[in-house]
C-alpha cells in the first residue's frame, strides 16, 4: 500500500495542512504539561485520545477541577462531528472488515475528511480510496503526534512568553477555514459562534457545549433536508444476478431504487 500512487498523492494533499496540524499538536503538548498533567498521562492522552480539539477543550476543565461528567460530556460533544463524518465514510468503507473500519474511525480527522471528499465526491467505493485514506491518515498522524510529543518533552523549558496560545489559535483557524467548503458548514459555524457568544456567561466553559450542540443540530437538519430533496437513481439489475453489497447499502439509504430485468421465453 505504501507504494500505491494514491497513498503518495494523499501525502502531497496533506502537506499543506501539516504545518498547521503540527503547530496545533505542539501547543496541545505544552498545554497538557503546563496544566499539571504528568508526563506519562500526557503521552497516553496524546496517543490514545488523538483528538486535538477534545484535548484542548478538557484541559481547562481538568485544571479547575470540574466534575468528571462535565469533562466527559465536553469531550463527547466536541467530537460529535465525527458522527456525521462516519455516516459519510460508510458509503465508502462499509464493505471493509470490522477491524479495518475501527482503525479508520481512530485515524480519521477533519482535514483528512475534507481532502478525501474533494478527491472522491461520489459516494461509492473505488479501488483508490483505501490507499488514499491511509496515506492521508499516516501523514496527519505523524504531523500531530511528533510535535505533540516534542511539546510534552520540552514543555518545562518553553517559556509562556513565546505566545504559543496565539499560535494555537492561528493553527485552529487554518484548520477551520479548510473545513468550510459548502453552505451547510458555513451556516453551522455561524450558529456555533453565535451560540458560544450568547452563552459565554455560563460556568465551566459550558458555552462550548451549547455552541457544539447548536452546530450539530443545524448540520443534521440541513443534511436531512438535502437528503429528502435528492431524487434516488434507478439501478438496472440483471435477472440472474444478486445485488452487490455496496449497492444494497445505497438502497437502504434511499439513494438507489433497484429495478430487476425480466426474463422472457
């Protein structure tokens, strides 16, 4: 797979965003240690959680001693967008074994999703999709983990005067702008920003949860409306052949209506 052209193409597509991802990872690594987290726990969190937005969201809560349910709920809400991502990944990877689908869930990310959808806008399996995904996933994972571990290791010698917090904000803005590619994402972002400002007075940074919940609700509503407006395609199925597994999934999703040929004597 490493020598596959699509694997290398994905690495090139991800090269532009890797700088921002690396800066984000460095800031997160430093922030975990500066918040009082132990070195082993910070390394564990970086490798296992592997979710920069969730990590940055829960670190202030852990610092102020917020209840555990608030920490868990915040992390879950921050990552709710992956529910939407996974529903779209299903059209491409539903035919893979369970262990590969679980691995895809761990390695998937926002920037990977954007790059993949630009390369494969039609939601149907193709041979180049799996190598492309893993090329993007490997590039993104290394771009995050290496700087994050460096930040963890050097956090105590990095002065706060370097303004890494501002660098992290710039990195997040760069990633955010790369995700705004259609009307639905722009609208969801606007709703999230408005909700976050309106609920700013809530304690324990609960305005973040309000903003995320509002954005996810708007995104799901827009997706449902667009899905209803989409007219299903007719699929001609030969009389003596079974419907392929990937096409069965499209039928269940309502994207395809199968029409079987009739045999005449």
